[in-house]
C-alpha cells in the first residue's frame, strides 16, 4: 500500500482519481491546489506518489512539481500530471502525463509501475 497525494481543484476529479487508487488498496490524501498539497507535505504527510492537475488556483501543477523536486524529502517522489491543459506536459516536469479525460484503470497501472521503480 502506498500513500498517494491527489491534487485537483475540481472535487469530482479528485474523487475519481481517489477511487482509482483506493480500489488498488492505496491510502489517498487530497488537496485542492498546490499550496494545500505543500502544506500537507510540510506537515509530515510525505507521499509515495503525487497525482496533480496543471491548472489550479493559488499554485499550479508546474509550480508544485518544481517545489517537490527542490525538497530533499520529496525530490524522488514520482509525479503523474493529469490535465486537459494543452501543452501542460511541456511546461512542467512530471514523470508521467495523462490527458483528461483519462482511463482510471490505466492511471492505476502506470502508477504501480512508477511506485515499483522508486
């Protein structure tokens, strides 16, 4: 079982992503934007994997990834970006990019591969 942090400003999308991971037995935390995610991390909730949207208020996914990569505690945490934003994969540095709408089963499979590489 891995600890996964899901970040998206849309509650319905967080729910869908959460379910994809919980069905596989993972523990999931949620945040509505990048700053809220960093607050969880700084509070000691270090995830094994991050799944984030790109376009969010307060702090977008690219800024979040940059901050995760700078922190020695999280620099090796794999990041999956799930976004409908055109060009988001070029404006950020995720380990994996999935375009919305996405296949939840494929998301879980890709996440397992990233978690086993870690």
